[in-house]
């Protein structure tokens, strides 16, 4: 008689050795989504956001896993994790998942991911193809994810973010109307603000005013 494998013996990998993205465009989208969702959820310590993190929904089954490009788990505390082991997270499944399509993604792979997310409780699933500029939106209806439509505009019921698709690209907006920004755009904005501050300080010094005394 073959003895059942103990749960203690199960190894939950934290990496498969594959790159997070297959090209720069996909990488930039993943990073922008992750960073902007971090900023959006910063005030709430009970919303966990991660990028390219292995999600294991079933204890003892390391073979059942997927690493979404970006996932959001509402009701789970922020913090570091090597993987998202659902049974250690009060059995809370990530409710929102984003996938950014790259040329290496196959139709079979994306169909498998859809089945996984459908089976394991995802409420909202977004698939964006930057090359084709197409957006698939899937929402839970009972035990199924339905949709797959390609809307020009959409609002996430869970996160409040808005997707607007122009003929050229997709823009995502915070609930307050600010557009999601890339890391480079954030750096450029910080540089511009620093330049303005330096010019103002120089002008104050010309007028005989110590900039440190102004405030």
C-alpha cells in the first residue's frame, strides 16, 4: 500500500525561473498597475497587492498554482510573502486579477488561466493586450466568470478604477480622476517639481529671503 504524501513534504515554489515579462511593454504595464494600485490602496492596511506572485489555492497541492501579472486581495493585510498560500490567508482568494498579454502567450494558456480564476473565486479579471489594444473584462456571475467583451470604457466595481480605451491605448484612472502614471512619468514629475522648487529658492535668495525661513 502506498502511503499518502504528507502536507509537510509539499514544497511551494516561489519562482519558476521564468522572467516576469517577455518584453519591455508588458513589463512597464505590470509595474505601472502594481505601483498605482499600491498608491490607491495605501490607506487601507487590509488590501494586499502583488505582482507575479505564485498563488496556491489548495493546501497540499503545489501543482495547482498560477502567478497572475497583478493580483489584489481585499481583506488581507499588506506585507511580504514568498507566495500567496490561500489557506494561510483565511482562505480569501484574490478578488481582482490583471493579465498583460505578450506575444508568447497562447490561446490555450489564457484559456487555462481563465478556468483557474473562475474555479478559484476571482471576482473581476482583466486581460489587456497592448499590441492589439484590446481589453477583456470578466466578472463573476455565480460560479462563472462571464464577459470577455472589449469595452471602450469600464469601471471596476471592487476598486473604483476606470478604464478608458482610445484608438491608440488604454488609460486607467484612479477613482478621483487622476490617470495611472508610469515609473518614468513619476520620476519626470518629481524632477519638474524639484526644478520649480530650486528656481523659487534662487528667486527668494535674490530678494534677500532665506528659503528655509519661508513656510
